[in-house]
């Protein structure tokens, strides 16, 4: 049951991180006024997931990869400003 919840949370986070990546690639602004469009919001969700007891290694690896994607997205934002 715990692993199903973790997988569901990771799937949701991955979907949103990919959407942020798409928005940045299209040149759209990620407004800090809208929390779900801010990479920091998703970074916090990933860190909370990583702190979950009994997290599987596969989920931890995927979460770490998403953190790297967020770092790239943040870098892209700074290039555009």
C-alpha cells in the first residue's frame, strides 16, 4: 500500500515536472505567484517523498532524476531573464 501511494505521488510529480519543462522550452513564464508553476514547489514535494519511510530504491532514483530536471528548468529560467 505504501509503495502504491509513493508511485502515485511520483507519477503526479513527474507529470508536472515534464509540464514545467515543456512550458520553459516554449518560452512561457513560470509565475512565482502560481505555486504549481514554481520549481521550488515540486522540489519540496520531491524532498517530502524522499523522506518517506520505506521508500523503494527505484522510487528514490526516479525522484532524484526529477530533482535534476528541476535544476535544469531553473537554469533555463535564468537564461531567459
